[in-house]
C-alpha cells in the first residue's frame, strides 16, 4: 500500500469484494493495513443480477465480513440487462456503481483484487488483438475514476499465494462459475496459461515504457496547451509540430479525449490523419472523437462539435455529469438542461448582446455550452455569466465545472513491482491477530 500513497491520516478504503479468493484476501489485508494507519475499510459487493445465485453469494460475503467486523454494502445493478458484450457492460456498470458509492461516502480510494494472473491474461488478450505498446502494458497499479482513485495493490502477487494466505486463516471463498465459462475469452485463456510470471513481467516492462511516454506527453502539453473553462483547448501549432511524432499524436489524442468527453482515445490511424492535415499550409476544419479541430494562425483549437450533443433533460436536484464533460454538484430540480446550440446563441444575441461581447469566446465554443432553461426560455448560461433579469429562481444557479472523465495530463500509469511473489507470513500473522 505504501507504494500507492500518499494517503490521508485516517484513510477510508473502499474494497470491491466479489467473494472470490483474490478479493477476500484483499479485504483482509486492506482491513489490517487501514487499522494500523488509523483508518477503516468498507467492503462493496455488486450484485449484477445476471445469475440466480448472485444474491445468495452476496449474502454469504456479508456474513463472512460481519463475522470479521468489516463494514459491508451490497450494490445492485438494476434495469434491463444486455444480451451481448455481457462481461464488458457488467464491468462498466460495476465500476459506475462503485465509483458513485465512493462519491456519496467520501471515500477517496477504491481497491480491486486484480492479481499477477489477471495481468498475464490481459496481456495475452491484447496480444491476440494486435495491441500496441500501451495496450501491452495491460493494467496499471492505479487510475482515476470520476470520484476516486482505483488501486490494484495485488497486481504483483499470484493467485495461489493469496489462496494459501486465506487457507492459513481458515477463510473460505467463492468460485464464480463465469470464470470457467468458455464463452468468455478470459476463461478460455486460463486453460492455456503457463508462464504467468513471465507474462506479467513483460506487461511490467511495457508499463515502464508507457510511464516515460506519458510523462513526456504531459510535458509537451504543459508547454503547448491551454484549456478554457468553457470546455475547449488551444494548442501552439509550432510547438506541437516540432515534437517527436509519437508524443505529438499522444498529446492530440489526450486533448481530444478531454474536450470530447471520451473514455478511450481515438484510433491511432485517425489521429495520424488529423495530425497530417494540421501540418499542412492550409488546414481544414476536421472532426474526430466528438471534437471540431481548426487551425487558426499559430494555434490549433479543439472544440466540442455540434453533433451528438445530449438531448434536453429535466434536472432532479442531484449531481450530474453532463455530456461527460461538465460536472454539476447540485442541479436545481425542475429546470431543463440542454446545449446552448445556434438557436440559443441567437436568442442571447437578441436579448443580451453585451454578454456575448464580454465572453470573447470563439464562435465554435458556444455550441457545446450547457444552458439552463425554463418556460420563459434561457434562464442561465453559467459559462457566460448570464442570468435572465427578473427570472424567478435565477439566484444561486449551479456551477458547472469542466471535468471530463480523462484529463489531458493524468495520474501516471502505475507499474507493479518486480519480484514480489509471496505474502509475508509475518504480516499474515499480524492480520490473523488483528
């Protein structure tokens, strides 16, 4: 855990616990560590509702943890379930539920029980898909979710070591039948895996290379890129052009992810075409990854494009991540939130032309701005400091912060330590005694 710090003085660790050997070992170890450091652990089990036994298994986990004095909550994935890409969609739903719980509880760290075996399987899956160096780095030790840090403290430990540890404590675990279901690629791979440790070591080395590239990309962005609170970015064209090609492409991709509210960066070949077009004497306006990209004089500007903006929605008073770009901590209930769009800008030009003049935003920056609307039309556009005069409830309009799921310069890709293949039995004794 120390390698994943620093932590606050009384850390609150949320731990995802399915009941399998990996997560059961993790919650016991995390609980002992948290107690030693004046903190606490909350275990979270997600019931996806995909198997008849899931609810029973969640209750079994609750009973085990209650006997150990560990706080535990069951989170349920409600609503219709997918018929295709089941594991991927279940994973997305699981992380969303866990992340939202952490936001409500004020937990800054979410621990998951991925092991050396999981790392090796991920590397093999990506090799088969022809992934590049970043993909072959597999899973990092940490990454940011919307509300917390996701941490993988067991990434350098083999699964068998964790099972041996549980056995010394007399602690049982569950075996998820989906882990043996050959409909899923990861389950098929488990029958083929031989050199788990060597594969995980390869992923670690790719991870080290990725760390260097990401650090240099962050430096390039610091030197060349400025973000505006209204959700667009400006890059210095000459600085970008003089950078090595791989860094230039990475920087462009990171900006596209932030401005477009993307979870994953666009395909490299598409970013290559964009970079080539921007390098010409006359660069046309282009679109990629929900973004409109223009070259004006010495600048490259990246805006949210007009297409695929969210449909108008009625606010319910709760927090909201609008268009995966703007975060509203407390949205006033009953009002409607929608993109400003051309019609809204035209209305503002008629009703409050001085607001548009003072804002001094590029034309393309207006379309993707969030606007608060009531029966009388546009009530407020926070990024333009506009509130309609005399409107009921116009005071205390919400603050919308530009907060995409992936910042342009983000937490470095964490790499597992080499050579850590056993759990210290001295520490295990400490856990047993605690």
